[in-house]
C-alpha cells in the first residue's frame, strides 16, 4: 500500500515549529541589514558633511576678528622726508572686528538654503534605508519560500520513489507490466529534476540573502506574520504616501533649497554694509620714528555697480535650477504613486486569488487521497494517480508562492507609503547615526 505524503499544512507546521525556538526574525535581519549597509552609511556621512556646511553658513551672523602684524625695513623719499640709505625698521600690528549689517539678505537666504539641503539629504538617507529594508524583507521571504519549495520537492520525490518501488514490486510479481514501470520511472526522474531545480533556486535565494545582509543567517528563519494595519483604500494610502514617503520629501526639500538659492543670488543687486572697528599699533612707519596708534569705528558701504554680467547670469542659472527641481518633484510624485499602485494591486489580486487557490488545493488533495485508495484496489490507473500527484504538487507550489507574494506585497505597500521603517523601529535620529554606526563597528 502506498505511504501518503504529508499534506501541505503539516509540512509548513513542522518547518515553523523547528524555527521558532532558535530563529532569526525578520525584524532583527532588517535592522542589521540597514545599519550595516555601506550605501546607507555613506548617505549618513554625507548628511553630516551637509550639517557642517549649515553651521558654516551661519558664520555670516557673527563678526569676523582679524589680527595682522608685520615687520621690515622701510625707506621714505617724499617732500617732507628723505631717509634713503638710512631707513627705519617698520613695525605693524592691528586688530579689527568686522560685523556685516546688511548684504542683501544673502546670509539669511543661504542659511535657509543649507537647512533645506541638509533636510533633503536626511531624507535621502532615510529613502536608502527604506530601500535596503524592503530588499532585505524580500530576500528573507524569498529564502523562506525557496526553503519550503525545496522541502515540498523532496516530499514529492520521495512519494514518486515509493510509487516506483511499489510498481516495480508489482511487475516482479507478475501483476503489472513494463509500461507502468516506465511511466513511474519517468515521473520519478521528473521529480528528481524538480528537486534539483528547487535546491538550485534555494541556494540562489541564499546568495541574495547573503549579499543584502552581508552574511548567511545565523540560524533558521522565523516565518513573519504581517500584523500592520494598512489603509482601507488606495486613495488613503496614496494620501499618506504623498505626506510620508522619504523620496518625495527629499524632492520637496530640493525645491525649497533651490528657491532660497535663487533668493540668495539676488544679494549682489544690493549694497553691503559692514561695521568695522579697528585698532592699529604701528611703530617707525613712513620714515617717522615713534609710535603711530590709530583707532577707527566705521560704517563701510560697498556696492558693485558692474561685474561683467556675472551676477545676472548666476541669478538666471538659479532660476532654472529652481524650475528643474519643481519638475523633478512632480516626476517623483508620479513615480511614488505608480509604485504604490503596483504594490496595492498586487496585494488586492493575490488576496482574491488565495481564496480560489485554497479551494483548489483542498479539492485536489481530496481527489488525490481517493485516487490513492482506488489505485490500491485496482480501480484507477497508474497514469491517473501520477497526474493527480503532479497536480497536487503544482497546486501546493502555487499556494506557497501566493502566500509569500501576498506577504511581500503588504510590505511593498508599506514601503510605498513611506511607513516601513517606523514599523521596524528604524526611525532613530540621523544626527546620532554615527554613534550607532561606531557602536556597531566595535
């Protein structure tokens, strides 16, 4: 009598129980992958360099203090003094403080530009983390899926081995014929081929997992259960994406950066007014022995009247950069909506398909059980049994694939909305990201 292969639900349960005791969770894999990803780390470093630029732009709010000193030989020949050949050792020293009072709002606009530039880079880093997290999730799920495919193919191969052994025994006993042996042998060869392909796919998925995480999983993977609450409709999901998606928030900040860059370029159309306070400590200058100290407190105005058209060209260039940033923002908005729609549609239709797939596999398994019993009683042909075995195998594959595709689609929806990272507690402050990276390197 044929030994029945385990139904799909039992196979999954046995895999799950073995992994929950000492398993690698999706949360730990995602956190590890993001923190150690070189591209994400590079974006964080760039963010900190932009922070330095921001601090530097605020220097215009503060005074500049300069200390100058000099010493050297000086000869003077003019209407009042001629000490040619008998010059003096000139000594100079001065300290000055210069505070800009007005420069056409250049400092204010430059600080705002650097703030939005820094914000944009922060969202670039977050967007990269979002991409890495989704890639880790997909590679994690794919590895689990291929692991179950390999287990299913192994069970299928063992079933065909048992069928082949039984048919061979029947043929040796003179009950069957060689055609049945050939049929069983052919299906066994196909099952062995399917198992080899499943193993190859599993090792490919493992290689991708290793590339994303940077190493093989420490132990067995725990199958994740999606528990996040998604919006009720695509419209609500889209509204959330337009407010939260980091790539779109990057584009919005790029627009504001170029706007203030354009405003900053207008500073050259205004005069610059500075308060200058200076004290000099000179000795033996201009051919006159003794000290020559001087104190000044001056308001100084400078106004460039013509620079060869350079200032107008800079302003025109920044205007076009602002317009370009607006176009990029609009295109980014379209891409965010498009990607979210793809994920939402996948989630919706896979959910619908699963109902029919579950019905199909249940009925197929019931048919297979009946055919196995009938074949034992001689009421079904070997071909009927083999075809039903293959149909059940294909139906189980389809169910496994659909369940994992739905799981990935749900996470893609979250990534499309820009809410994936907070769900994995990956919303730590980028200002302190270097501390996290340094601790992780130890």
